[in-house]
C-alpha cells in the first residue's frame, strides 16, 4: 500500500483517523486514491468542506447508510444507501456533509485534471466535466473493485 500522506490529509480535512489509502495515477496525471473510511459518527456534521476540483466516488459496505450533502446555493440532498450502492460527489460545490448513520466505505478520489489529461491523451479532446447523478447508483465496476480493495 502506498500512502504518501494522503490518509493524513483526509485526517486533517475531515478528522478521519489516518485511513488506509492506496495511491496510484494514470499516465502523468495527479494521484488517484482509494481510501477505506469507517466511522461511527452518526449525527456528525462536517462543516466547511474544502472546495476541490475533483470527484469522489463512495461504495457503501453497510446494510444501510444515510448522509446529507449541502451544496452551495442549494438545499441539502439526503442519500440512502444499501450495501454495494455508490454515490458520486463533485467537491467543487459541497459545503457541508451530515452523517445520519455510521459509515463504512471505499472512497475513490479522482482530480478532474487527471480525467482531463487522460481523455486528452486518449481521445485528443479538451475540457472534461462530469455531472454527478441525482441519486444513488449501483455501478458494476465499483461494486466489484471496492471489496477487492478493503484488505489493502
């Protein structure tokens, strides 16, 4: 497992206790990280989530989990997840996260510039922006990949 301080960064930003983190990259892009996050913090509010030009994909390992995300200039959205469900978050516009249940997830963190560099190298196109779905999803690739990473 390569960490290079990314687990400490999560700890500093959100108060997570240095979660196990695997670090990789695509081509010359910025680091892509996979972190195992387990929290028993039902009712905890994470204020002032730092804005970042990145996306985070979370795969839930609990039978049921719930959290809310407040985005700039919009009302809070509440997510209800079953085991294996995923969410995609754009960290450009998140201001607050509220955990309504414990959390057990693998978080895939991908800077937007990494995606943009990869698309430019492979397809020659320019600007890339992903639009997160408005609901919980069940992505077959993340559903298989996340459990394989829980033991790193």
